[in-house]
């Protein structure tokens, strides 16, 4: 069987961090005879070489190459390319891992679209990853029609024949940004690049000890020497003009301007800060024409102008101001409509807890940074454009899985509003008012949300800032009332919006990842239940959004004996669609005399233990039935038998109910 994909992993002293990488490679959905993994051990001095030898002995498609240490990842990757037998080569770092279907999906996507390069969606666990690039699938991408240049790490799939055709290899030796040089050239030479965004392919992980190479402080002189090599590739393969300027802008923005902003600048020691600034100044002056900075947003452009002018002190003043700027959001509405969770919100930037204000001057809207007069004069002297392009401001709503950090954009409709500031003529706040509809069955770029906790964020992009904020801690009464769990889709899934503790932010629990649904039913009373005896039928009104008819299971547990019965039930929407009715046939004659605790099993069917309802069903020998609240049952038992210790054979019933009542009390407190 021909090898479809060769996975190349450069390895140096990863310790136990390599185990997640190995496990993910062994879990791949691609058959073992259709892919191989090549671990290139670059002189590791820990126990990794022996671990890899055992792995290769146990699995025929796992290979290891041992070599003397080269000092960096370039040579090991090149050795892996030379050894690879696959049609495509996927690069993985030894402390990262792949999604279980990553190789199969990326390979098929690349073959389908005849791609020389396939970029799979990434999640950053403590590490930044591109966001806008993965907003949607991009089967036919290039540097002109997609923000490919934002993703220059090597963790992609490359057609081996393409690499060989252009003799594309990594620069070797101890150096920085060898991946920028390699990936940039690949983008510019590729006939087609395909971006797969509807499946999470690559997990980019910050180690707990922060010993990843990218987190080590670098020598500014050597770093920017290596950066110039990436710029050389762009100059070689593009003509002067807007495209080259736009590509150069990526390095100006990400590697230079962003390093000179906010706390990222201020936390650096003064001597290192000066050294870094001086090297950045040299590159900007030497390599970038005016068209490069011209495409930056307002605040980025101000920073770039100060870099060019060599004004570090004024740059530090701007950084102090920017370090206090945060996104803020207010949750205005929340509720289910047709299986979608509708989220209404407003968002704006704040500084020091107060909204950022702008000033109208004729047809222009101006940014008004509260800087010292000297710094403001310097910005004016440089002719920096402080106009705020508020018409380009945008707001997104993002759901992010808490454990693996996968995130997906949700559709948003929004308006931009100018809100006048009292007592300050001509000044206004810039407020973004949006509505998003989260479809749990399609929220992951067309796929459903996996089981887990999904945190809800608002992301504001305006004036050169892109900042996130959690949503929900500040909310309207309407939003608080609209929160409810929902059963959606077929097969059915349970989605529970809830407020986090202690901050009160909005998160979604999908398919009972955590034990929260019981809290939703803690307020049920016997008045919410109807029981008929001929025929035996139980109907419970539940605070639950459903569409159509859904299957559920009602579990009855005898309080005295622990014997249980499972009854088939249905969930249907009530008349106004805001709640659900649980209906189940009751075999009263079979239940006999006794007290039965009610439990509800919700979808998915294998989600776990039944959810305890705070209700008990008292059935008499004659077939009559009465519903009681567990708290009342426990209170009656305590009143009848205060302080008396029952024989062990008779303790189970009261203890069972007391435990249920205790769970109820804890739920009511929450």
C-alpha cells in the first residue's frame, strides 16, 4: 500500500511531553499502512531515544532516526524529508499533537483540491494561533485572496514532489525563523494552498515549564538578521507594489509593532527593551517603504511612526496607555429560537474602567489618546494620522472549547453606534450592538459542537486593537430570564447555557459534560406534575427548550428497597414553545405500594447517570398516586423520628431521601 502521509517530528529532550504527540499519532483514523511517522532525534540526552526505539519496535509505521545534535529544528526536518516515503509530508513538533482524523482529512482535502500545501485548523493551548485564516474553509487559497501570511509555523502538510521540485528545505543550524523562510517560499511557489477549517487538526501547546523554543528570549541582532532572510524571499518572488507591501506588513505588524506595545514592551528589562527597539528601528528604516506602514490601523501606525523616528520614550508612554485598554461587553438578550441560541449584546473598548471616547472633527472621527503633552506633540510632529476608521470596526462572537482551546466564529449581525458623551461636546463613545445565533449542530464551521464546555467570547476589532472579553457577567434581566437548557437535533443533544462561578460568564455545557442539569430542575414542585391513574400517566412541565418530539427515559427508584424501573418517555414542546412536557405511561399496578424517586435520563443516551428530580411519587396499594417534594418528605421523616437511630436494615429509605434532599438544597443554593 503506498504511503499517503509521512509525519516528520524533530525531537530534542521533550521528556514526558512527547507522550501526547505519540498517542495522537497512534490514534489516527488513517490506516496504519497508509501513513508513517519519522521521529528525528537531534541528540536528546534524556530518556527519549530509548522511548522512541521501543515505539519503533512495537509499531511498524513508527520510525526513528538518531543523529548528533544540530542545535535547532531545521536539520532534523530536512532529514525527515529525505527519509519520507509519503505523497505528503506533515510537520509536527514533539510537544504538540494532532486531531484523531487530521491526517485523513487533510490528505483527502489536499488531493481533492490538488493542493501543494494543506493548512489545517489550529488550536493554541497557551500559544497564539491564526484566527481569521480559519474563519471558513478555503479550498483554493493564495497570498492574495487569503491571510495565509498570518500562518508561518511549519505545522502544515506539503506535497513531497512539490518540495523536491523546488528544492525546498529548511535552513540549518542554531537560528530563528527558519520556518518563516520555508513556509513563505512554499506559499509563493505553490500552485494551490488549501485551508481546512471545519476540523481541528493541530494542537499547538505551550509546555507547563514554558521551555518551548519559541518562548525563550532571543538575541535581537541574530533574530532580525534571520527575519531579513524571510524578507529576501518575498523580494525574490514578488514585484514591488501593493502585494509585496502587504506581505511585508505581516512582519512589521507581528514581529515589530506588536512587540513594542502595551505590557509586552513594558515588562521587558530596560536594557533589553532598548536593544530590541534599536534592532527593530534598523529593519524598518532599511527594508520598508512608506506603503508598508500605510496599511496599518491607527494605533499600529502611530507605533510604527515612533519606531521610525527613534522615539522610544514616547513609545513607552503609548504602551502605558494601551496596556489599560480592554474589551467590554453587556449581555442584553438570551433565548432559544428554533433550535438556535440567540445572543444579544453590546460591546465597546474601555480604559481604566471608563469607555474610550472619540472626537468628531468635520467628516473625521479622531482617536484622542490621553498621553502626556510631550508625546502628543511628538505624534503631531511626525504627522501620524490619528483618524479612527470606525466604519471598519467589527465585532465577533466566538465559542471556545475550554479543554482543547478550539474556537469557532458564530454568525453576527451588528450595528455601529455613536453615543454622545455628556458635558463633552463633539465627543462620543463607539458602541457595537450585535445579535448572534448559535446553532449547536453547525457551530463548528458547519459541524456540531463536541461534548464539552464551550466558553462564549466577544471579540472587538477596531483602530488597530483586537481584544476579547467574556460575556455574561454584566447582563440584563431579560437575558437572565431567557437562559434555559435545550434538546436539539437527531440524534438528540443536550445544550445547557449556564453562568460560571464565581464570575457569572456565559458558557455552554454540551451533552452533560459536567453535572449541572440537575440545578435546572431544582425549582420543580408537585404543581408542575400531573398524574392520572386510569390509565396511569405522568406529565411533568420542565424548564427545557425542545423541538418536535424527543425520546427520554424516566427512572423510578424505590426509596425503601433501591429497586428501579425505567420507563420510556417523550419530551414535547408546550403550547408556547418555552418549556417542555415530559410524558410517560405509569404501570401503577406493577409498582405496588411504596415511594418512588423520580430520575430523568436525557440525551445523549450514554451521557451518564439519571438526573435526580426533586420529586417523589407515593403509590398506594389501591393504585392511587401522589407527587411530593423530596424536601417535604425528608422533613416529615425527621418530624416522625427526631434523633432516633434506626436498625441498619431499615436505614436505607430515609438515608436515601435525605441524600436526595441534600442534593436539592445544594442545587437551590447554586
